[in-house]
């Protein structure tokens, strides 16, 4: 099993200057897996260290690299309830529908933790893609986890009415519609 490098240790602490020095020295691969095969970027976004996450992405960190359980940086930001890193990752090409080895998407993680701010960011991105305002892949509201559950089903089961309503309404948007259902390409 991989061990943490000096970069991983500095990322755990959110130490931007130490990470910058380590990267400048060229002593480690920015995408090297550490313990549990987590990258420095996954540590940064999971710890809500925005300045560090920006630095790592600028220096070439792979936003879609998966850890031992198949989680990407988006999963770590979503599970932690960190909406700013979620936005940063979406702006930098992360796979919005990536699944872990157990089938969980970031949306599943957001719903499991009742992370409303993260849901607003993720679903807001989806709305912009569907409306044609930005390029990207729409959110897959029908993705099922390892137990065969969609995020909407989890929200209903856990009695998170706001998330349930949000998922139910937004999954019905059609390409070219905005959040109000108005045609934006007509």
C-alpha cells in the first residue's frame, strides 16, 4: 500500500507554502497516491483547503483520479460538504457522474449527508449544462448506488424533503430548458 509523501502530509494540513516548495523541488509526482491511494488534491478538497486546491489544479493535479475505493476529488468535497471545492472541481472538468467502486456518485454522497449547499452547486451546474449556458455533462439523477438506490430515493428514505424536491424537479429538465422550464434555444 502506498505511503504518504511530504506533499500528502502538507496537503493534510492545508499548508500551501510547503506544498508549493515541494512541487517546485520536483521531488514528488503531484498525482502520486498516498495512504488509501488518496492524492494531495483529494486531501485538499476533503479538508476544504481552497487555496491549496487551486494551486494543485494549476500545477496539473488530475481532478478525476480515483482513490482505492474509487472516489474522485468531487466525492471527497461532496462528502465533506465543501461547496466551494465542489464548484472549483466542476469548473475544472471533473466527471460529475463518476462512480465509486460501490456505485456512489457525488450526488449520492451529498444526499447521504444532507449537504444542501453542495446540492445547490452541483444541481446549479447541471441546470447551466442543460440550458446550454456551459459545456459539460448533465447530472445523472437516475444513477443507482450499490444498493440500487438513486439519490432521490435516498433523500426520500432519509426524510430530507428539500433534497428530495430538488432532485425530483431538476431531473425533469430537458435540454434547452432553464430552471423555470422556459425554452432558452427557441
